[in-house]
């Protein structure tokens, strides 16, 4: 009888021992058998199961995939409880920003954008652009054998755009400095542009006869913009982006127009390559100020 009871006792002892230990599962799927002493927001402290009287070890939470506790509970510490995805870590940060396109005035327009965070890693952005509020380009052309004449484009119009940003987290400001912001990070943004404007163009009438024409252009674009946004001190930001997609407009591919008479078109908010509809490209650098959120009344 005692020979039968001994294996059963050893089996029960092994089973109890196996279930009374905690297990840390690292991101590389390595298992650490241990006794958890403390689970903090940044670090997990534990004793090795083989040496419970030995030193206390520590491992950062971003190295851990999950924890299996002796009572059967499981903590998905690196996914659902990722500190960078926890909204509580962004309490007190400003969630809205007003941005100014730094390059726009140099090529003939001014653009103001408004961004509002909707959740960690997501926000929407709306923009308004005034075409003509910026540098006024000069059109120079040969009038006759004696010299050149010139006229200004003098564009005037407006465009709007709207898109939804998907940020990639985590993102830190300086190297290993553990600082991030709810509006900060690399992102992808599907965006739609709509606009209209008119500007002076040279229309060749034949021989040395030219007139100034002022056609109206309507354009649209559906793009994806890729960029990165940095936030400084919860007060200022820099947003760099470039975009690509499809562009549409009603510009005439007419060789009688000496300016923008080819198959491509520059529509201020974007540039179209090839006949309409064609490949649409955009690029920009925005400087911004973060706005205070309204205080909720009790």
C-alpha cells in the first residue's frame, strides 16, 4: 500500500508546486518561473522560483508579454495594459492644436489647420486655405523682338480639407527620454481636398498677339498623407508631412495657354501629375500652438 501512495504523494506535490508559482512570459516567449513581489507601472519585481531566498530581480513592463499568477489569473501587461495606450497617462495634456502652414505663403497661399484628439493615437484635422494670401508669382513672356513683358498671376480662391489621423505609438521626444504626448507621433492620414480659384494666364492668339485670360479652376484630391508630429512642452508642435493620391480638376490642357498649358497642374494645395485625373502630391511643414481645453463644470 505504501508503494502505491508514494507516487501519488509525489505527483500531488509536483502539481501543487507547479501551480503555486507565478510565470512571467517575455515578449520573446521565454518563461520565467518566479514569485511576483510587486507589479508597478514601469517595473515588475520578482524572486526566482529556484531561489526564493535569493535577490529580488526586476524587469520593465515593456519587456513582458503577460503574467500568469499562481491563482490562475492572467495579466496581459504588454497589450491591453500598455502604459502608452492608457488614457490616464495623458490626463492634463492639451488635446487641441491650431497649426500654420510654414511653406504655403512662399508659394502663394495661407493655410490654417485645427486638430483635435479623439482618443490615444487618433485625431481629426480640418484645414482652411486662402489662395492668393502669399507670394504673387510673375509671368514673364516675350512680346516682340525688342524685349519682354510681364504680368502677375494674382490668384484668388479658397480650399478646404479634412482627414482622420492614425498615430503610431510609442513615440518619444528625445532618444530614450520617456516623454510622449497624445498628439505626438508618426501618423497616416486619409484626407480629402476641395477648392476653387482663378488666376491670370497668358492666352496666345497667334503671331505676337497675347491676352490676359483669367479662367476659374475647380479641383479636388483624395490622398493619404504620411508624417510625423513633435510636441514640445505641451505648448508647441511641429508637423512634417507629404502625401500622395488622386487629383481631379478642370484645367484645360490647351497649348494656347503659355502658363500651365501642359498636362500637369499646380493647384496650390496639391500638384497633379499627368492628365486629370492624375497622381496628386502634397508636402508641408506646419508650426502649431496647443490650445487649452474648456474646463468642465461640476
